[in-house]
C-alpha cells in the first residue's frame, strides 16, 4: 500500500452502538454468507479517500458495517470485494477490530455488479445456501433485520428491503415534463441487505454477464433473469452514505443513540 497515513483510525475494537438494541436472533439451519461490495471510489462524496474507509465517530464506516454482521449469529462468513490497493489495509482493520468472520477478500470490478460477481465465485460463497449482499457504506442495519431477510430468502428464494417513498415520485420525459405520477403505494425505495438463495443469485449473475446486462441493484439482475423477487419492510435508519450530507446525518444518528 502506498500511503496508509491518511487512512481511518485503527483504535482498539469497540462495538458501534445500535440505535435499537434487541435480543440476538438465533442461527438459521442454513449456511449464510454476506458479500460486502467495497470497491467504489466515492465520486459523489468527493473525499480524497473512498468513503467506506472514512472515520465515522471513531470507527471506519466499513468496520461499523462489518460489526453488525459479526454480531448476527446466523451469518457464518463475510466476503469483501475491494480494490487490491486496499486488501492489506482491510485485513489489518479486520484484525484490529476483531472481525472474525472475514473469510475472503476478492478484487473489485469497474461496476458494482462486477465486484459482486467476483465475490460470488469465491469458495465461502460457493459453499453457502443463502447469500446477502450489503453495501459497505450502510452501517446502520441490525442483526434482527439481517436475520429476517435471510429467513425470508430461505423460504421464498429472495427478500429485499423497501420503504414506501415519503416524497411523490414523478416519471419525467427528456424535456422535464411530467409523464406520470405512479401511486405511492405501488412504489418502494430499495435498500440492502438483499438476500437470495445462493443458486438463484449465482445463476442470475451468470446470465446477466452473458447477456451484457448491468442492473442498478442485485434484485434487478435476478429480475432480468426472469425470477420473482419479494420485498419486505425496510428500516428507516438503514441509510446509504453517498454524499457529505448523508455523512452528517450518520453522525447525528450515532450521537443521539
Ligand atoms: N461498489 C463496488 N464496486 C464498484 C462500485 C461500487 O463494490 N465498482 C460498492 C461501493 O464501495 C459501495 C456500494 O457498492 O459500498 C454502493 O455504491 P455507491 O454508494 O455508489 O458507492 P461508490 O460507487 O463508491 O460512490 P459513487 O457512485 O459516488 O462513485
Ligand atoms: Mg457508485
């Protein structure tokens, strides 16, 4: 690694505080793994360092995200897709912060979808029954939420979290005139973790790769391959840190808890 001095703090491990502490959910009768795509460069955030490595109230965002899966009993293995420049740094962070479930770090791709596809072909994922995919930059999901997604995917093949949009959503034309106003009750703003039976996700990604299809989330890849995807209720605080404004919101969420 060229220069690690600008990287986030390596203070001794401390569990990030959970906004809603609840009893730990039980293990599932299935092997459950999570893929954490962390190979983005954070263009919209605009920091010198990719946002997943930034320090958020004393811990790197990536470590806050990993802690939640570390604390979820049904999750057996974590695979991170990241730029090879950061593999050594991730390994050091995981050792320092006691992320014991880290099973592999694989190279990222130029698109999020390629990062996921690389991770899907690692041994820990190939050994799994259920695979969750969760953005490195969503540090606020919870063990109970993860477990309900994994259980639902085990039962129905897929489970993705969605929230009814708070704003009215318009479909527009290229001249910015409104084309339609879809009824809000039929819309969902989709988050991660997205959970799937491993074979379903793998075969869908292989099909998309062959067809040259790039989706905006994992579910869209599964849908493109002709499969039904099921939505469950999302979690309001499970925000994605995309811009400096989201980072400020994340700090406020941590400071209030
Ligand atoms: N990601 C990835 N591989 C890519 C692009 C994105 O693994 N080629 C990951 C990011 O690291 C992040 C998640 O996918 O954890 C969601 O992506 P996003 O929020 O868009 O992050 P960036 O791509 O880093 O940000 P931007 O689009 O603003 O450049
Ligand atoms: Mg991106």
